[in-house]
C-alpha cells in the first residue's frame, strides 16, 4: 500500500504549506498543510491490504505460428483477509518486450473465469504472468498491488516450407528408399536414465552401480541416413538481427521438418550451444528454434569443433545469415567426417558468398525462397 504519483504531489503540497506556516507563523497554513496528510492517510486506509489470490491460467494452444490468436483463460480464487481487487493485469513478455493486459476483477465468489485474446505477431516465446491485482481509492491518491500465480509459456514456432528431396551422404540402399544411407547395423549411441517399458537387457549395470540409478544403453540404426542441422543464431551481417534470426529459424525448420517427415534421425543445434535430437516428433525442435534469440557472442568455430569431434550422421547442414568466406572454408573441412555438407546462405541479411569446394551452397534470398532453390539442387549427384 503506497501513495500514487498524485498522492505524493498532494503530500508535497501539504509539506510546503507546513513549512510556510511554521516559517511565517500562520496557524491557518499549518492547518491547511495537515489536511493533505489526513486525506492521503484516509485513502491508504480505504485501499487496505489485498486478499491473497489463487490463479489458474489455461491456454488453448501453447504452440502456434506467427499471426495466430491465442485465447487465455484466467480463473481466480481469493482466500484470506483483505480487500478485493478492482483490476487485474497479466504480464506478457515476448521477443519485442513486455506489456500488461488489464482485465476487470471478478467479484468474490463468482465462478465465471475471465480471459483475453493474444495475437502472436512473430517467432519467439510468450511468457504469461505472473498476475497482478490492483486496487485504488476513489481519488487515486493511494494504491495497493499484489503479485499472484506463476508463469505459462507459449511457443510461436517459425513458419516453414515443404522441401522435397533431402541431401544425403553415401548411397548403399539397394531399394533406393534412403538415398545416401550408410550400410551398417544398430550401434551404441549414448547412456540415459531408465524409463518404464525399456528392455531390461539394455541396462548397463556398471553405470547403474556408479550412478545409483538404472541406466540403459541407447542405440541407433546406422543403416539409415542421419542429418545434423546447425542454425546460426548470431543474427545477420546487416540489418535487423531479430528479423534475420527469424529467417534462419524458418529455413532450419524447413530442413528438420523434412527430416522428421522422412523418419530420419535428426539433430538440431544452435551455434550458441543448445541442441535437441529428434525422437520422431517435430515440436521439440521447433520449440528450440522459437526460443532462439540473437546471440552475437556465439562462436561458430567452437560449434564446428563440436561437430568434428562428435559427428552425427551422414549430412551436415548449416543455415546462416552472417557467415563469412573464411568461416565457410572452416565448415568445408568437416568433409573429413561428413560425406555431404550443405550451406544455406540467406543473402537478404547476409553477405554474398561464392562457391565453396566440397560444399553444396544454397544461395536463397530468404526462407520462402529456399524451397524453390532447394528443389533445383541435384541431391542424388
């Protein structure tokens, strides 16, 4: 419970009258100076303390595309001593900043929920909450605020285009289903925690004893094509960094969507270091692209070192709007461990880039132009 800006001005006026009355010896000014303090004190008493509030927030669709509208429903329950709120304000933080959505407070005991509609303007994440309840006196001299509830997240996935053929490495599939799949069998990939339904024959007992919990071996079928996609989250070489990253995310989403559709093992990485592997679902990979934000300090050389020392699959795809010729030559050296290298350059926000030996360079204006350029490549060559 604090005075508002108007309340502080009234108190300042009262203080000036008190000083003048004391300095010049006028009782009338002393009386007038005491009135503002009494009025603000009464306003604070009228506002009182807000009652604690339980907040239930539900979102119809937590994963949307740019331009979609999301309906947010709020349910509140007040419990305990105090005064009821006059206004509710739900905080919405997105890629372009934070704002508050103001709503009329529901009456105590009213079971009907309140809510609002939110438009997802661009790729990113929208963090909703916490909810702030507010109350003011009739003169606007004092106000009380109370923060309640937690936060919820909405992922605004990048838009992506449908790609036909996919770039692959060596071709050993006699049926021609996987153009570039390596001959092989199931091989060890990593150790992970045991989950219900895992084959007990895959439990690694030595690691289980060391970790104090059940650990199982996870294997990959190396006879199928595996693709590693790297999205350059450093932004663009020129122009709006956030807009450049939106295009990079859309282009990378097109590639990983085609890989998931083709049921290929796929790894998505950001130059900044975060990564996720496909488990047959596209949503986690699009979540990572939605969460990406411009990271000018990311080190591409370090990410390429990771790819070299921990190779994933037959094909490496790098999507960038800021890559230089020197960095492209560094990427080409991954040809020692990846049979196929693809570099997608978005020239709308990046620098012109010529041919790079050992690398298929797809020069596209933006993510939408990528689909046409992509179809023109001879991936089976």
